[in-house]
C-alpha cells in the first residue's frame, strides 16, 4: 500500500509539473518472471523515474519502449506481451504482458483578473471553484490581501499593472475590472499590441467602450486589433450586483474556453 501511495503521489507530481510520462504495469505472467503481477514503474523522456518491473534487460526494454511511445502523439495506451527469451534475450523463457499508458498533462486554464475590487472579490471566489489557475493583479496591496489565499491563486502587486503582462502566460484569459478606464487603457493597449490572448474583456458600459476605442485608435491601434476587445464584459444575464456580474463573467469565460 505504501508503494502504491508513493507511485500515485509521484504520478500526480509529474502531472502538476506538466511532465509527460508513461506508466508501465505487469498485467499477466506465464512461466518465470523477475517481478509479480501489478508491479509498476513510471518512465519520462529522461528514463526511469519511479518504481520497477524487474530490473535488468526486461526493464531496459520497457523503458526504451515507453520513451518511444512518448514521441508518438497519437498513442494513449497499449498492451503487449513479450517472450523474455526470444524478444528480450533473457535466459528465462517466461512470457510477460505489460500495459503502457501515456499521460500528457493538459496545461491548466489560466485566468488573469486585473483589479481586486468588489466584483473581482466575488469573481475570484467563484473561479477558484473551477479547474483553473487564477492570477489577480492590482496596484493596491490592501485589496489584494482581501482575496483569500488559495494554492491555485497568484496575487501580483504592480504599481503599473500593465507590467504584469510580461509575466503571465500568453494563453491566459484576461478580465479587466480596475478602478476606471484610465487604468484599463494602458493594459488593453499593451495586451492588443504585443500579445494574442484568447480572451480580453473589460467591465464597463457602451459609452465607456466608445471612449476606450477612441483612445486606443489615438495610440495607433487598428480597428482589427481593437475589435478583439470585449466590452462590456460578461453575458447579458443578471443584475448589477457584484455577485451576479461575477456569474455572468464566469459564464462568458466558460463559453470562450469551449469554443
């Protein structure tokens, strides 16, 4: 039981760190074999990472086979049986069946909120219930501190909030809800000019959208780039209560993620 626990912990750790790996398990044995049914190991592109299926030639054969599978994006799992003498060159003549499963971690959904005010407080609590990693950026430490700490949450304090764009994943979904359009425009400008985020939305009204678009055009951005900005943010549901706005924004984020 302890070995299985360590095995699962190592597999989870590799997955969390974004490392591709193959799990190898002995599923059946005929004749003699260097390990029992259920023996497991984990292989990464570097080689054996954890466990054993018997050591020696059979393990080396499995490691090389697993490393080859990591190079084939279409393969998810495969079962195979080898004669230890004929196929691997061992002196014992048993047959062992192995199950290889390739695990390719999916990058977690990255969401970044600029602004830690009332709506952000509601939105962050809601998003942290989803399978995502959340980053909240603000130039007010006291507001960042109001958001409860969470292992999936990163808080970034920046006097110039647009500078945080340099340290976030370029596949992040960006939601702006700062103190006003004078804070939003520098972030939107840098985001549209230098990045290609899959979602960039800002809280506001139709009149605020007109003002932001005008200022972005004055800064030299094309209509095509500006059209990538969503304003006002969120689906057309609910009221103007912060909690209901948070629900509408979450709904829109999920819609764009699933496109």
